[in-house]
């Protein structure tokens, strides 16, 4: 009798484990590139995406170096087709002009809250479409925080070109802090990714932004994503500014993990 009960329990546990494994949703992050995925975190799951980025920019005799450490995004699956997002970054900026002493500022930056909601399911040539709505809060270090609430709205698209190749692209609007003013910024990006194996993916990306009355800022980057475990990923990227009036390079990497229900 005890053997029968033990076999029944083991059978139930095995069946539950197999069901959980089959039912687990795909694991996709919104990092390290700028293009946001149209996928969302499934209800009941938590996903933490963290990283580091170094940027170096030279323009008109001024050199500016920025370190973002960490970049942190917490995604919480709330509804069948929607997630809650909480984001914050710690930023350090070093600036040097000619022979003048180096200036440094550091502190909390880019504190944002928002949601991602799926609105169109993919069908044939019709892409999967989601809406990303974020708001940057007037919090953080004095020189980094916006004076007022700064909205950010994007449309996110994904076309699966084959089983291993997909095209993701975004377009949207954002209020961005620039020195002591808030500017309206049009954003755009496109990323082409290849799945080399079940664990390794690579991507190339073009992105930029345009403020009315100013030159467009365009960038090109590429990188890799590697799954250490089904819900644990590391990533890396390197990119550059394509604008003729400035020279910039940026590199980064990160770690993302999804916590089970």
C-alpha cells in the first residue's frame, strides 16, 4: 500500500513538473539594445533586468564620460496581456573641457514607472503590436531629474521573418530633460536579431531621436544575448554615434533573471 501511495505521489509530482515546464512562457528581455520587445512578462512572474553601460562623447573640445551602474528594470506580470514596469538608474558623469579641472556629478537618475500592454496578436504579415507607456518621475539627483513628470509613449512591433530571424521596431514620443529645459523628442529604432542556437542570439540595431529645430541623433550598435539557464540571461553590446558633429562610443553588459510563480 505504501508503495502504491509513493508511486502515486511521484507520478503526480512528475506530471506537475512536466506541465509547469510546458506552460512556462518564453523568456525575452528588453535589454541590452534600445528597441523594446513587443512581448510582455506573463501574469504571476517577476523579471529583473540589470546592467552597466559606459559612454564616451567628444564634442566642440569637451569630453564627457558617463557610467550607468546599475541600470535596473523590474517587470511584473499583472494581467493576461499587460505588465507593470519600475525603472531606475544610478549615473555618474565626468566632464572635461580643455585644460579646466574635471567636473563630476553622480546620483540617482531616470526613475520611471509605467506599463506595457499587448494590443494586436501576430497573424501572417501583421506584426505583434504592443503599447509602452512610461512616466519619468521628478526624483533623483538634482541635475538629472526632470522638473515635472516626463511622459514616454511608444508603439512596439515584431515581425518573425523566419524561425530564427525577427525584426523588431519602435516609434514614439518622449519628454526629455536637456540642461535646464524639457524638450519634445521623437524616437525611432529597429533591431534585426538572429537566433544562432537555443541559447545564443545576436543583433544589429539602428536607433535615434529628433528634437524639433535640432539635428537628428542617430546611433548604430550590435550585441549578443546568451541564456545560462532557461530564465537567466547575460548580454553585451557595443555601439557608436553616427552624427557628423559628435563622436561617441558606448559599451555595456548585463544580467537578467525571471523569478518563477
